[in-house]
C-alpha cells in the first residue's frame, strides 16, 4: 500500500493545486485518483491562464471559440469550465 492510500484510509484528503487539459486528456488525473487516492483539486484564474498559455492542448478549442465570436473573459471561463466539468466527473464517485 502506498503512502497516499494509507493517508486516505486514515481520513486525509489529498488534493492537487493544479489543472490542465493535458492532465485530463492524458489520463494522468484519472491515474492520480486511482493510484494515489487524489480526491479533489483546486484552481484559480492564474493556474488556468498559465495552462492555456503553455500548452497546445487548448489551441483547437481556442480557434473554435474564436470562430464562434468568443473572446476575452468569456472564452477564458468557457475553457476553464470545460476542464472543471471533466475533473468533476472524475471525482464524482469519490464524493457520492
């Protein structure tokens, strides 16, 4: 049994302070939930801004939303909500 599983069994919740589309699409977040008992994550606009600026994983969504006439804050929050919804779906079973 790894240390994070043991912590979980003792009632301690392990959360990440990070989210990126790469973390979601690669299956890494799912693996963290399964193998390391990660039960949640936190984020903020600065984390999302950095993720969007430093990853090609958002490029297609940025282009699509720009074609839809979205820009600025609206575009930013739509991208963030897409990621947060995916993450919430992964954490759903933990909190049901």
